[in-house]
């Protein structure tokens, strides 16, 4: 009885571990390629200026029935304030409207039609740029 219980608990833990592992870059790219919506979001995030001091670490897909989201996570070697000044100028120059209600010292969102871009840091050397579309 005790061995059966140990085997059962071990199996549950292994399944939980397998299901909690992040998707590989290849799996993410395959999902993007199979989805018209994610392909458009990938193109949108990919069209943003590439600051030489930022290195792409990974991408993450998110969303729900109301919104589709694709996040690009970068390592940065530029002060946050300088990064936001450059993105704010580029987005404004390209008709994106800054959402003043959600601008904070570490977060900013911009809207254009049904699309949204969110730029965020958690006060580290990382930054995420999310491209979203309302469904």
C-alpha cells in the first residue's frame, strides 16, 4: 500500500512538472506560424525599432477570449528612461496614442485601433514588449 501511494504521488509530481515547463522557442514559433492573428502580432512587434542595446531572450503567447497577445522579452543595456523616450517618440511618430491612464515609471501602453503595445520592466535589466489585438 505504501509503495503504491509513493508511486502515485511520484507520477502526479512528474506530470505536474512536465505541464509546467515553458514552451520551447521552436514550439512558440510553430504556434505563431499556424495562427494568422499571432503572425500579425509577431510582425507588429518585429516592426518596432531594434535598439542595439537590447537582446531578445524569448517570446511568450498569451491571451483569452477578449484579447490575443504576444510578448517579446529582451535583456537591455540601456537606462529605462532612455529606452522609453526612444519608443515613445517612434510610437507617437507612427500614430500610436499613449494611454495616459496606465503610464507609470515602469510601464506604458499605446493604442491604435484594435491593437495595443505594452512596454514594461520590473526594474531589472529586462524589458517586455507586448503586442495585442482585441478580439
